[in-house]
C-alpha cells in the first residue's frame, strides 16, 4: 500500500521557501503587557507596510492581465479553427512536439518528457518547453495535451480524475513510458497542471500493463517504475502510484494544486492524498493577487525548481 503524504501537519503550516512572496507572508505581532497598546492593533508603520504589500500584489496581478488576454485569444483561435476544420475531416489534435534544446546548449546530454496543462495551444506548449529547457539544461520533448476550450478541458480533467473516458495524451504518454521501460531506459517526466493529472493516470495505466501483460508482482512493478523520475508543478492530481521517484512543487498561493491536487501547507483532507512512496513535496508561497499568475509554469514555478537529485535531498 502506498505511503500517504505526511510531509506536513493537517493544521500547522510547514516552512516555506526562501523565495516566498512578502505580500503574502503575515508577520507575527509580539505580545505586549495589558497596559500597553493592544497586540491586535498595528502601528502606522505596520499599516503602511501591509497596505504597500497589498498594493504591490495587486499591481503585479494587473500587470499580468494583458498576457492572459493574449493567451485567451490564442486559445480561442486554436479551438475555433480546430472545430471548423474537424467538420471537414481536418487533422486530429497534435499529440507530440519535437525536442527543444536550451538556448545556451544545443547538445544537452539529458532529455525531459513534458506534458502541458489545460487551455494550451501548440505555441503555448512550445514556449513552456523552451522555458523548461532553459531552466533544466535538458532537451525537452512534448506530449501535447491539446485544448478544446475551457469547458471541454475542465470536463476532461473530471474524467481524468475518475479515470474514465479516453484522453489521447494519456494513451500516448502511457505507450511511450511502457515502451521505454521495456527497453530498459530511464525516463525523466514533467507534468504541469492537468499535465500532472495526465501523468498520474498514465503511470497507473503503465503499472496495470506491467502486472497484467508482463505478469510482474507488485514489488517488481515498483522496481520497474523506479526507472522514472517524475516532477510535477501545480498539478491537479491527488494520488500517484508507488515506484517512480517523485518531486512535487506546490505553491500555497496557487488554487489548482491546493484545491484539486496534493494540497497546501494546511490541508484538512491530507489523509486522503498520496504523493507516492518516498515522494518529496516542496511547498512554498509566492505570487500576487492574480491566481492565474500564481499558477504559471514559466514565470513562477520554474523560479523555485532545483536540480532533480538536489530536490530529492530536500535541498531547495
């Protein structure tokens, strides 16, 4: 049976990253004797500091709005064109992207397989892949989780959580991982947002195939899956199978993983969640008042990413 994620208390927050955002951090107020000003009152300096922090957080969120408007337009164009062309027998949603290398290294010696989240056209995934390549120093190959618009994408997230219905990205990823493991090769996998949910579902499919098709015992399945290095960022999955070596990144200011994934520092439902045996879950607090900004891979999560082996040692 999997080891439940016990990296933090149900009620007491764990320590946050050094990169935690000041606007979201509340400084404790020192206790004072009864005859002095109440400890629940703030000095003018404290009020100014708090107000300034809120203003900075609000400004940061507002600055990101043009980017999200552009992203929304790109998604609309991609889904509209796809829907029209499908009526005339057009191409099916793309499932894989060519490898992208770091800007400063055209011949990296490492490769990462990347699965994107919802509402991401091809161009959006390519941009994320480039950011991941630059951050990791590895070549990045994409499994494209094609978008069909917000409503259908969210509906697909629900069926993925229930392990129901067909998701081409899940099938492609599962087939790829199974083939690589059968060939005796290691794989480094990264899933972001719904991509983390797709990753969890694909890993479960691979584990089932190893048991049913190859006749492996549970212990042998875990040993085979240990050839997988898995990183998730802001992922929407609450459970992962045992075997792979995991590092999960969760921003406490990001509603996606805190509400639909492994949860933040304080999570009353933590006992229902499973990060995978031996998983490292790195929780931190960063961002502004715009929840979309706090969920971004390239501009937020990758700032907190460290080398995989370093992360496995809890050295962030």
